[in-house]
């Protein structure tokens, strides 16, 4: 009996040691949104928007005040966040270009079989509803990208997202002729049937199931991306809205930006208040579900061993410079929130220096204890996460030509702006490169349009284009 008792004790010690070693691996909870501009929480100067859970999270995080995307467009930006490579390297230089199978995302770069991995929400990097790139669990929310599925998946175009089946199980009937739930339909459902609630439930289920396993979990909300409507449209009082202070700037825009004003991106004074109100309502939906996810993380005792990152894939003009949408070099489109909460840390720290999302993947790899592949184009910011200072950091991002502009719009612009059709078409075909310097200058250099130069320290809302590179 003594021998048996001794053996049982040894086995118990080994078992406990094994569990302890497994728990020592740090979890990653990566939460991100779509089209969230930087000034949408208290840490970024907005104390009127109702996002208490995000505000609470930011109070415990490293807050990067000036974080830039690699390109202010969904697919290109996402490719960089997931891989640590620039859009011109991934080949995802425009929306709906699939990420190549051989291009590794973070779970593939970690390449550790002990980690449980899951991706939930909008992907927008090809073959939307199918598990891929090192993720074992996959819960898609978007069914509108089936026409972009890769060759060989023609028979799968009728496949539907996890969110689709979740709604069906709740008694909802698809509203589209092809048997899908449209974005307009799902966005305006009550909160308990919305995509944020679905992602909240799936994220909580995953964490509960993997409380004893190291995990990598990405949760991506579509909101506050269009359609800019929800049951929380009137959640904020109109009197409390913060309308962009540079709404009616009358500066000389680039020809490309001027043209977009003529082709649907102009924000009028009559609509901007309602636009902001609806946009904030969508942020409130996200906030509610983020709060539930973070509460569950703490309830399970996982917050002390989990790295949390919160960011977005690009911003939204929301009336700034009289414009709507993304694809602009202006900060409202290219600058996003970036929060980093280290395991067990509770104090807020503000980092004012400019950083790029290209550094997120190598930083995560470094922090989790894995080597950073030399092919990655970003750099680890772990020293900064641990209290170090950013030294002489230049941030670079790309701007490609906009979508095709109708001839009638070109005719309208050339007549009103008194410029030649040839000059306008050259500007519309141009690509630009943007650099933000350590001393706060932003330079936009184009190969066919007006160049731009702004002093962000003295002119953070980008009123004055010095135009020294014309």
C-alpha cells in the first residue's frame, strides 16, 4: 500500500507540474474592429461616447496615441496585422485579394501545437467562411464575399457563416433572394441577435473550453463599419455629440480627394450629426460585448496570464474635412486606437510617439517567447511595452489608386475645378506613400497628384498643407 500511495503521489506531482508548465504559456486575446477611428474612447480625448468597457480597458493598458495602419483599406490592413508584412509584400494591395496560402499568419509563425487557436468574425482575406492559416476553430460572420472564393471552391459558394446558422437556430429567416442575411438586416436586429452578441458568445465558449490550454483567440467585430445603422441609433443624445472640429475645412485637397467629394463621399452639415450618432451607436454595441468577454476572462482567472490587444483595421472620416469613408491619408482614416494590456498589469501608460501596425505581429511573437522571423517587415515593440522609449521612429504607409470613377464625375470635377481631364485622370491613377516623422511631420508623396505636408504637432487636424513638394 505504501508503494501504491507513493506512486500516486508521484503521479499527482507530475500532473500538477505538467499543468503548471502549460499554464505558463501566455494566452493572446486579440480584439479588433472595422473602421474605428482613433478618437472613439476617453483615452483618445472623447469623454462623451458611451463605451465604458473600452474606457475601463484603456485605463489598464499601454495606450498608443498615434498608431497608424499600413493602408487605410480593409484587406491590405488586415493582411499586415495578421502577418507583419506590408500590403505590397503580401500582395493584398486592394480589397478582396486573398492572402496567399504560403504567407504565414501569427498562429503559423508561432507554430506551437500546444496552443488552441481560433478566429471569429470578419476575415476579408479570402475564402471567408472556411478555417485556414493555422486557426483550428473558425466562426465567420460575413456571407457577402462568396463571389471572391478561390478556384476550386465554386461548389462551396452556398456555404454559410457560423453567424448565419446561429440566426437560423434562433428562428430568423434569411432576407436575401439567394438565402443570405444581408448586412442591413443583421445590423438592425435587436442587440441580442447582432453580430457582436454572436462573437461574444463564441469567444466566451472558447475561453471556457480552453481555460486549461494556452490559446490564441482573434475576435473581429464588423462594427462600426457600414451599414451605419442599428437599434442603438438613438443611444446617444444629439446634444452630447462631438462633431469633428475640422468638419468644414476649406483647404486645398488633393485632386483625388476632391473627386471623391463629387462621387458620394461628401459629408453635408445636415447629415453629419446623425452620421456621428449612428456610428457611436455601433461602437456602443461593440463595447457591450467586449465588456462581457473581458469579464469572463477575469472570472475564469485567465486575465493574469493573457496578453490583450485592441485595435482596428482603419478609421473613418466621419465628416472630417467634409468627407466620409476610408482610403484617405488624413489621420481620421489612417490612425486607429491601439491598446496593449500585459498580463496582470493594471496601470495606464501613454505612448505619444507614432507607431505602425506592422509592428504588432513581431511584438506578439517576441512577447510570447518565439523567434521573430527575419522576413517580417516590422519590429518588436516589447521593450516599449516593458517601459522603454521609442527612438527616432518613422512610420510608413501606402495609398493606392481609388476605385474606378465614372466619366460623368470626371466631367463634373474638371468643369468646376477648371483643370484638364488629363491631369485629373493622372491624379486618379496615382499611388501615394506616406511618412510620419518622429518630429511630427506627415508627408504624402504621390506619383501623379498633389503632394501634401502637414505639421501634426502644431496642426493635428491637418488644416494647412504646406505644399512644398508640388
